[in-house]
């Protein structure tokens, strides 16, 4: 009976030892955390810079002074056989305006000899003729003025007719015949000079008496 008790206690002791060992082993095992989704870091990149590339655009600027309109007015009487380019127009106008500026000084001094250097041969021959001078004289409002020489015509007709004139534009009659005019609102242009080109040079042309 005593041996049976000892055996029983021994069995119980062994059993507790086994149970204790099993518990200790279970506690030492690492606890696994529940699966979590893998996070993949995406490298940061700079926003791409898109350069706006515009096509080259040719812009024709308006000169603002109406030069194209003036050019068209100036050549309006020319036909296709006598075309004048814009550059030729500019060159002719500049030359004519320069001559008019020189004539203004000559008229102030009433220098007949200097004036004659700017007059074309046809006009000089016409107004040297006494018959034509008398025709011009009859057209004058002042009947007391006598025209006996071309110098008289210069001083009594040419100068007074152009005093205080203002030349704005030119008008082509042909490539070699131009009128220098002053533009007047609601009125026809005032024609103060006519020029003819001789041997590449513009000279003053004085129309015959009508």
C-alpha cells in the first residue's frame, strides 16, 4: 500500500514536469504578427517641365503714317506698263521734296538765275516767248502787272502762286511726270508744282497757259 502511494506521487510528479516543460516551450516561441500588405516606396520624381514652343509668326506692322495708302493714291493714275515700286515712290518723293525746299529759299531771295537751274528746258523756252507771256498776263487778276520777261513771270506769277504752300504728297501722271500737291479736306488737291524727269533728274515743269 505504501509502495502504491509512492508510485502514484511519482507519476503525478512526472506528469507535472511534462506539463510544465510543454508550457515553457510554447511561451518561448515568437508570436507571429498578422500579415500586412507590403508597402513599396515609389521614388519621388520632379514634375516634367513642358516648354511651350510657339511657331514664328511674321507680323506686318502698320507704319501708322498711312504710307501704304499714300503710295496707292500716288500711283492710282498709272497703268500696268508704267508700274512704280514703293521704293521708287519713296526715292522720287524725297528728291522732289528736297528740290521744293531749295526752291523755297530761292523764292525768298528772288534769285532768278538760281531758279532757272531747276526749270526744265521746255518750260523755259515757252515762258521766254513774249506771246506766251502776254497770254499769262491776261490770266492775272491784277491787270496792272506786265510780263515782259521770264524773270517777270518768276517774280509776279510763280512766287505768289506758291507762297505759304504746303506739299503733302505726289501724284504720278507717268513715270517721268509728277504733280506735288497739298491735300485739302472736302476739296480737290491743290497742285503747286509739276515735275518732269530728264536724264534721271527731276526738274520743275510749268504747264502752258490754257
